[in-house]
C-alpha cells in the first residue's frame, strides 16, 4: 500500500481519500432539514415576541418625552399637534424647549405603522398605542394592541 502512494505524482490524493459520497451528503442534508424544521418555528416565535417588546419600549420612550414636554410647556400636545410637537415647535408655543427626542424623527412602530396619539385620552391622561402587526384594534400574539395604559 505504501508503494502505491509513493508512485503517485506529488500533491495528488489517492482515490480512497478524495471526499464524501453522494449518499453521505444526502444524509447530512436530511439531518439539517429535520433540525431546521424543529428549531425554525421557535426562532420565528421569539422574533414576533420581540417586536411586541420593541413597541412597548418605544411607547415608553415617547411617553417619557411627552411627560418632559408637559413639564416645560405646562400641557400635553393636543391630538391635532400630535407627536410632531416633540420634534417641531407648535405655532404660538413660547415655552417649547425641544426637540424632546434624541433623534428628530418620530419612529414608526416595528410593523411600519405610525403610533396613535390622543389627548385627552380615553384610558389615561393621554393615549399612545400601536395596533400591532395587523394594524387593527384587538388581536392576539403579534396582532395584539400595545399601549401606554396596559
């Protein structure tokens, strides 16, 4: 056996050591497919839950900015002024000392929809909420509403 290796050209690999057979590759692909089918749904479930948590954190951040606005101006922005009052001075408002957000932009919710703001609120002093993934009132899981009064 050693003599056969010695006769090979320099750098060539014997046929018995060249690689995997087609059957071995197919077995590995089937195993990877089974693992992906078990793990995939769990990963997607975690991703959907993280969007709800992100929306809740963004609502908390906007609520803090609205509270700071109220401390300086003496009132919350009206529904008509909306969240834009946090980044642009409303006309006729002399006490405004903004912008009240680090970035001068009102972010969309994690599903790409604007947050809803109402003052005076029906559930709290002001209502700030997202309708979730379906952008409709109510729902479960990722479609549920996320609000400052919950």
